[in-house]
C-alpha cells in the first residue's frame, strides 16, 4: 500500500517550496490541477515548470479540469500517470484507446456523485481508479465515508484494478479506507501542510499497518 502526498498550489514559487519540503517524504508526488471551471478553485493551472529531479520524485497528475486531454498533451513527457476526472472526458473510449496505444497506464477519477454502474466499460479497461472521498477542489474537505463502498464495486468489475482513495486522509480515516480495500492513498492536508511532513507520513503508515 502506497501513501502519496498531494500538491495543491497557486504559483510556481509555492510549487518549488513544496517540492523541497517533500524531498525524502515520498518518491511519488500527486499533482492536483484545478482550473476554476470543473471545480471552484485554482491549483497548478499556470505555466507549470516541473523540475525533472527523477532521483527525488516522479509525478502523477489529477486533472480536475475541463478538456483534460490538453493537459495530457502538454505534460506528457514530465508526468508518469495522468488521472483525469472521467466526467470531463467527452470521449472516454477514445481516450482509453489512445493511452493504451501510447503504452501508458489508464487511470481516471470519479466524483462522489458518479455511480460506478455508469462506468462499467471504462472500469474494465482501467489500471487505476481514483475514488474521491471529498468534494473536489480544496484541501481539508469533509470526509465522505460512504464513497468507500465504491472500492468493492470497482473490484468486482475489474479484480486487477488498483483503487486510489483521495480526500480527508488522516490516521483515523486511512485505516477505514484500508479496511475497505483501497490499494493507494493520497494525502494533501495531513502530509503536505504539516509542519513536519516526514512525521505526518510515518503516522499514516503506522495507521495503515496497524489496521485490524
């Protein structure tokens, strides 16, 4: 089980500062992109300069934006895994086909209001599905435990898929998410905003490992 810190910032200076803070915390960083249209906030929707410090970090990008395909084209060389909101993909089947043709992993995120029953075909072809357990757009949203039911719904459709839980992760909620069958966890507020991110990460790891 992996715990991945997320980054949500408004400018390059903040981004560079969090990169430095995250060194030694995790080799993977989760970049939360919000365009103010799909969700009511702005994050990383500027001309982002991603420093390719591969010995420190690799990146996955959660696209809470309209027209996520444009971001995939723009940052295709710098980002290892793209996670667009499936609700923003106008042509889901075409996107999945194009990513597979390029040899890329297929991932997408789903809003709390979205039903898994409407996504059966996409889930069957996915490598990763991100389940939002808060309303999107901001750090510190209210944890929505009912969304965890989607984990087993997804795995019944595709037993090989890895499910990422994103939203409201702290030592209490991450234990609940782990019991529900999540494979990976994204933590923004608890880890990235902590005074000591390494200490916060250790707390989450202990919580996951002590579930029972």
